[in-house]
C-alpha cells in the first residue's frame, strides 16, 4: 500500500482541549484525486479558522472508502468537484471525534433527540444502519451545518444543506430547520447542558 504524506502548519491552541500542531495527510494509493483531496483540505484549514472543530490532526484519503472518523479520520474523493461538500464532510468526521470524547453528554442528547423527532428512518439514504446511530448523526449533522454557517455564512450553509438533503442522511437533513429550532428553544437539562458545555457556539435555524 502506497502512502503519500503532506504536512501543514496548524494552530497550536485548539478549543475544547483538542491540540493539533501539525496536520498529517496520507493517501491510500497516491492517486491524483487522493492527493488533490488532501491539498483541498490543506487549503481549507490554512485559509479558514477551523480551530473550534479540530480534534484530530490526522487525515487519510482513500479513493474508494466510505468516509469515517475512527481510528483515523478518512475521506474519499467523490466530493472533490463540489468543495463545500468536502469541507462539510471533513467537519462531520471531526465532530465525531468530539462526541466520542464526550459520551455521557452525547448519550443524553441522543435520548432527548429521540423524544423530539420520534422513530428514526434508518438505512441509506435516510439514516444510519440503526436508530441509535441515526440519532447520533442528528447531532453530528446539526453541528456540521452549524459549523458551515459559522465558517462560510448562511448562503453556503443553506446550499450545502440542500445538497445533503438529496444525497444521504436525508431523513434528518430534511428535518434540519425544524429540529434546529426546537433544539435551540428546548429548556430540557440534557439539551441545554450539551449545547452550553460541549458546543457553546451552536446556533439554530438557517
């Protein structure tokens, strides 16, 4: 297996206790699309303040994989033609790292989301394989779109949301506005604690 390594300077001080001083990008096949994807992520982190969403400094790019967060954050190359979706996917996988590090709050938030939304629609393209993982992705996707809004503004975030609404996680993405509003207005302890303690910058509707 061939691997190419790209290193870029990163901010040393990362919020929420996450620290990354150097971004390491490897490729599975040293394919030109893998390299281009790595370079696009390099440009993204170099040109935008993404420090609040950086929880791992490692990125692997594999032409044929399904993006995933662990054990190494891994992206495929299909979003190369529409860079906002690539950036959004990268943030999505970074957010998984944050939730994994905050399991108790995440589990409490998932339980509250189940009450807010009711039974989840699972399986591609609607959600994950089961309800538990789908509720997890409600949190991830909520924070992902919120991050895109903070980094790029309302128009780009709305455009990316519309893209995902026709691509995957469609059950939740098509409920994003309603859920975001209800979650932002919720006075329940679990949701408020998650928002204020674990992601204080999260906002609400587009």
